[in-house]
C-alpha cells in the first residue's frame, strides 16, 4: 500500500486501523474502498471483493464523527462547499462520500450532520494505464476524446495517466481539476506524476477553468473530468475555437446515454473524434469499445 493511503488509514480509530493494517498484502495493496456505517460492520472493497471487518460494536455515530473530523483535519469551514454536496476530497485525491442528516438553507443543502455512513474511495496512480488507448488518442496528433463510463470503472485513473503520457510526448497539458481528484493536489503540489509539461487548475468549476487555462497557460490539450452541464459544453466549444484539444469523461453506458445528456449536442455534432467506452468487467479499467467519429464540425459558438 502506498504511503499516502497509509496516512489516511492512520486517521481511523485504532480498532478499525489495526484490522485494515492486518489484511493480507494482496488485499491491502488493491484496496478500493473503506465503507463505515453506524451500527453496522465496516466493509473493505478490494479488487471488487467485499470483506467484512466484523467491528459493529466500534462503529458508533460518535466514531464516525471523529473519523470525519480527522479526515477534515478538524476544519469544517475549509470543506464547507464540498460537504454540502455529500463528499469531500482529501489529500491524495481520495474522495470521502458522506451520508447523514441534511440541513437546508433556502431549500438547498448546506451541510450534512449526524453522520450515518462514510465511504473512503481510494485514488491511485497506475503508470501505463493509458498504454492501451494512447494510439487512438494521439496517433497523428491528439484527437478530441470522450471517455464514457459507469461509476467505478477507472476513468479518472485513465485520465491521470493520459496527462502524464501526453506530457512526456511533448504536449503542453492543462488539467481543470474541479473535484481535486485527477491531480490530488495538496498545498500546491500534486500527489502524482503528471509530467513536467502539465499545469493544474485545482478546485475550479470546469466552465470557468477551461477558459482560464487557455488564457493563462496556452495548453495544447485540456483534460477534465465528468462533464455534464450546459456551461461545460460552452467552455469546450470555446476551447475548440482556440485550437485546443479536449480530453474528458462522462457517466454513461452507451452512445445513446451521452447523446441524450445536457452535453449531447457535442456528441451529435461530432465535436469528439474519439469515444472510449469503459467497463469493470472482467476488471476495472477494461476498454469495452473505441469508436472513431468522422466529419467533425469545425468551429462553434463564439467563433
């Protein structure tokens, strides 16, 4: 297990920590999730397998509150906006999902308190993860690429390695990392090797961040994760008008899923030249299909 993940595990209560540290190396090294629920046994997910830690007596509401406080470094204020969305991203790019009693302000979620369950999802770098698709993405020049995937199929891990691979090939890469998951930045430094030509805009909404990167860093390629809003589509159109290539991801299972989404116009107009479909079968990160689209429409709004 990498040192960054060990730091997170050290913040867990002693009983839970010792159970995780006592796991066989093969399970610990491939740990994907730590799921803790008040009044229930904690569960470990490793290589798609669920392992019960049988610690129900220790999984109290007070224990969950303490875990969250430690993960936040006792700074609720710094994570206030993320907490209102039901998750936080901590050092190393690991995402912690949170459930509990929701507080509303002007009919919008402002906080989750009385925490009932936590899901710590591990983020990690797999060097070479993009080897299987790099030829399709940048054979003869980088193509605008959309990675289509259900949750937990490895799309962010794939993006992370694509950034490194393109940087090593001489491309200037800009990452708009809205959820701090791709780069895992902490105190201005990334947790991962993303290449010497990669610049990261951390925690910035994609609609604004894509434009900021174009103006400030003159990238050849912009990489971002999980598009889905109409403002994301507008920013992508502006990037194309500036001659910048886009590589991004979207949740979905099929071409029809993404074509009917809020950014479906980008698909129907063949803005993306390469579509890559991921699956978790037989293992996370499996490329199910690569689709090449021809007749890309040039230009767009704002040209």
